C-alpha cells in the first residue's frame, strides 16, 4: 500500500469488554489508542447473542435489557470518541457454530424491533440485514480453531469476505491466503480488520481516500468497490 492511500484509516473488527465475553478492553479505552495512532474511526463489532457475547450468558427480564448490555461497549466508545474527534460506528459479529459474519448498517433501534434476528438461519440473516440496508461480511472464513466445528462457505449469503484478519497471522497466515483466493474466485469485495480484543498498537486498517461520515459510507465503499486499500503494521 502506498503512503498516499493512508489518509483516512478505519478499524473494522473490534471487540469490547462490555459486549464480548472474550473482550479485555472497555469500549471507551480503545478510542484514545486509535486516535493517537492516526486512525479516523473504528467499528465496534462485539460478538452477537449467537456467539461469544457477554449478554448471552446473562438472564434478563426483557429483550430491551439484553440489547442495552450488548450495545453498551459501542455506546461508551462512541461517547468517548465524540469528545476527541474519532468516529465510532456500530456493527456486530454473529456466530453459527464457529462460522462468523460481520454485520454492518443496522442500529440499536432496529435490534429492539427485531428479536427474531437471534434464532434465524444464515440465509434469513442475510435477508433481514439487506431489507434494512445493511451488509454481511464473512469473517475469517478459513480459520481453524477448537471453537469452529467446520469450515462452511456461504458465498450467496454474504456481500464480501474478510481476506485479511490480523488475528489469523498469529494462528496461521495461510488462513488469510485462502480467504483472498475464495473472494477472488467468487468475485466478492474484500475487507480487512484487526479482530482486536485488547487495546494495544493498532495493527490493521482499511484506508480510504475520503473520510467516512457514517456506517453507510463504509457499506457503500465496500459494496460498490470504491478505491480503498489495506494497511498492516510494518507495511
């Protein structure tokens, strides 16, 4: 990636301690790390209720209370980001026995009205997200890990593929290489993300020529394959 393409950097895959059971850093703490590293924004993608979500392991009197807990990491990050000039957008990572998808473009308000999103199939998820104007990205599709029962590919029910997942590099770089080939073979847009669970030096970003003012800008850029590139630490 050329340096002139590093003007506007965004993290697209991030887990908070409030929303993800595997998250180590509170949402509000992330924003200073990313701001200092020169990023323009982050997308909080905590594990959803059908994945390793904090709220999944708690009991609630109402659906609204459950959604409140799930969104709390994003909301605290957004509040902190507004104070220092870092954009914070909302998304989540859904899970189907280890097959995971990054969902972008929906809102807390949408979630409150659509509890059926929790028990739906991969196909139904795609339909519901699209009806609401959102986007589904297959996260690290070729990762091998104890929590992943099998590798399942669903090219007809995604809008793109996360071809570079920084967390995969410490597992096996071949996982990302396979994802890249899969996206190429199926002519699907490509994304990258750190899959970060604990604040440290940001190591991965999607880079755009123009700033993103909303999650819709991100969806539009990816789905319409507008010019963007990837930044990884050391590149």
